[in-house]
C-alpha cells in the first residue's frame, strides 16, 4: 500500500525526478565539469587522488549519481572549484536500483553493501586519500547504513559526510565523529521527518551544493 501511495504521489506531482531548477547564483557560476550521470573513478582504474567522494543518488535518479542538474554533480563541481580542480577528486557513484521499495525498507540492501565495500576497498587501495561520503534522499539512507557497517579503522579514514534530504535524520553514522557530519534538511521536507510524501522542499537541494562543498573543503 505504501509503495502504491508514494508511487502515485510521484506520478501525480511530477516532482520526484527534478532536472532543471533554479539554484543558488554562486552555484550557477561554477563551471559544470561533471556532466555525466555516472562516475566510477574508484573502480575503473583511475589512479588514487587526494580526495575520494563516494556518492549515492536518490530514488529514480539517473545513472549512479543523477543527471548534471541533480544535487550530486552540482556538489562535485562546487567541491572541485574549492580544492584545486577535478584532478584532486575521484568521484564514485554507488550503483544500485534506487527503487521506491528500497527507500521504504530504509535504504536498498544491496546498495548499502556496495557502499560499505567501496569504503573498505578505497581505504585499502588508496591509503592517503581522504574519503567523503555523500548521498541524497534514499542515498542518504545508504550513507547511514554503510557508515554503521564500516569498521572503526575505516571510519577514521572518512574525512567528511554530507547528506541531503535525509530520511534517517538524527540517526547514527556509526563511529564517524559528529564534527565531520553535515545533514542538510529543508523546513517542510516530509522525507526528512520520516514521512513518504514528496513535497517541493525535498526537490531543491541543488541550492545547497555550494554550502555542502564549503563544509567538505574545510575538512579535507
């Protein structure tokens, strides 16, 4: 019943899959170098880079990070502009089904495992990289799940966590220090309140990409 209800809400509002929205003026001035909907720079043979961003997209979004107008790529662009360019970043999306049923279950189980494994493999393969975990909506659920499953040693390797529209707001990120965590939730976002209603307040986190990038840049 809940699946039918949330699917109907998505279909009837036409709001579940945002593409072009107005974003903060500063964000619009950033050169958009991350234009693809999928990035696999931690698994495709790309050499280790100073900063590794493991990102989980929201329900129904394209590729493994969302399209170029989604909060993920906008966050990457803003972060790159603050840390010396794209050569400083390895971007890795979490490939998972991103279905409504996964959201209702508290975050896709397979995707949560994939994200956990990405943290472990990145910590092992790239001992000097600073790991950043991020996600939007169901992707934020995956960040919680993966962080809770991550060993204390690997949690120490996580330099920053930033999540947008977090359905698990207020819940644990495992042993990662609270000083490294930023949860961005808008007033009126029912998803952040533990609900299943997709309101406009859940669909404009693109405007928070500059602030999220500034937070992360200050920690890496």
